[in-house]
C-alpha cells in the first residue's frame, strides 16, 4: 500500500544548473543566485514551503520584518520566471514568538498582491497530530496559498477529482429530476485537504518510533508529503511543464513532478538535503522509493490498537474514561 513503483520511467539525467532542455535540475546554492539563471516566463508551477523563520537547523532566526523583506525580494524574482498562465503555491504555517502566533499566509498575502498575483484558493491542509499546546489550542492545520499570474490559467479539475460521498444523489426537481446530480468522475476535492497527518505520527501500528518508520521520512525536520504536492502538480500543470521548488529541502515537490511526467527544478542551500534529494530521485527511478499513494484514506483507528486504549495506569483514574463516555453521547 505504501509504495509507488515506476514501471516504465527510465532514469533521467539530473543537471545541477538551469538548462532549458533538461528534465531535472537540482541546484545546490542560494535561491537568489539560482533564480537569476532562470529565464522570464518559463515555469508553470512554483510550489514550495519556504523556511518559516522558526530557528530550525537550516535557518537563523531573524525579526519577522527582516524575514519577510528577504522573502519579498525572492518572490519578486519568482513572479518574473512564472509563466503567464502559471501558478504559485505557497505552503506555510505559523511563526510563533514568545507564545504569540503570527499566521504567515496573512503576512505573505500583501507581498503576492504587490506582484499582481490573483488568489484562487487558500487551501487548508489539515492533519491529526502534532505538538500538544498548553496555553492555546493545539495547531492542526497549515495553509497553501494558491495564486495565479493571470486570469487565464491551467486548472485540470478532472485530474484530481475524489470519490463522491453520495454518488446516488438525484436531482429532486427541475428538468433533470430523478437523474444523478453529481459527476460520474467524482467530486471537486474542495479547499480542505486531509492529505496525510503531519509529522508522520499517525501510523498507529505498534511501531516504537513511528517517525523513523514512515516510508517518506528523511533526516529533514520539515518535509511535506509528496501526495500533497501531487494534487497541485496534476491540477495546475500539464505533462512536460516545469515545476520549480525554490526551497527544495529533500525534493518532495521534485518527486511529485517527476512522478507525473513534468520537468522538475529545485534549489536547496544545504548539501545534506541536496544529496538526499538526489538519492530519492534515483530510488524513484530504480523503483525503491516509497511514497503514500495519492488519495489513500487517512487511517482511522479501530480502537483495538494498543495506542488507542487507556493505559493500565489510568484505568483507576476516571477523567479520561469519563471524557470518552461523554464524547460517545455527542455522536
Ligand atoms: C521548509 S523546508 C522545505 C522542505 C521541503 N518542502 C521538503 O519536503 O523537503 C525549507 C528549505 O529551504 C532551504 N533554504 C532556506 N533558505 C534558502 C535559500 N536562501 N536558498 C536555498 N534554500 C534555502 C532550507 O535549507 C530548507 O531545507
């Protein structure tokens, strides 16, 4: 269930500098220097999760103003390389300072508007697990801002339809009364995506260290799932188009692009992640890269898994038990 074997994909050459006739470009270096080598109006989809200024291993934490200023300069250049019918998907969460939450997508919105982009969706990427907060509600979603450069843009809805919950629904009045009201190819996936659970924690089998056992997990602290980007690639580009991740990390966007016969371009400043990307791409071509297939339902515990059960130590303490009983009443 967890793998994806490319039966017919022959390995493609990975170039380390931009070449218009390349299939894959993976550059090790600073994004500002790299974008300068990419021609105007050449990329169909820019999709990324930029550094969040959280002080992760790969970033020095600076003031929010100075962080946004640097990002604004990069975004201006990204808009230059974006094709007129192209899209930009910016995946971000929150910047947290002294317990105060700054929603990055709100802070970024004006920067994109200054470049005259048009917002098409603010997609909620919802996940079930993560850190438990004690002074606010635990954060369980991040967003993807999907912008287009013009009003004439690629949107292949049919490539990303999902099964309808009620395919048997019929028109109850009008000229089509009695006929199916849905689409036989499935429904629009909507702007709330429950793709996979963040941080890979939700493989609730009895595996001691689930993070390291997730099929896609690498050493990168902030990887996003390939499946999340597959949907963007399929809906917003056509085969043979360039997909560019300016902050490529371990290459999840590049893999999503390659899997669907798009040209993949990525830039990353940390050598370790560039090497990991190269390895992941190579394992994709030799059929050993494991990814969670697009559209796999999110795991719902049956209640029989060890981790779903109340620990023996708590059985004499009633609060958790009461909570579960109460919850049942609401169903
Ligand atoms: C949030 S991570 C992206 C992770 C990626 N989505 C994945 O799935 O692997 C952001 C990445 O941007 C890289 N980065 C930060 N500033 C950069 C810059 N100026 N030029 C190139 N890469 C940069 C960081 O090293 C980090 O790997």
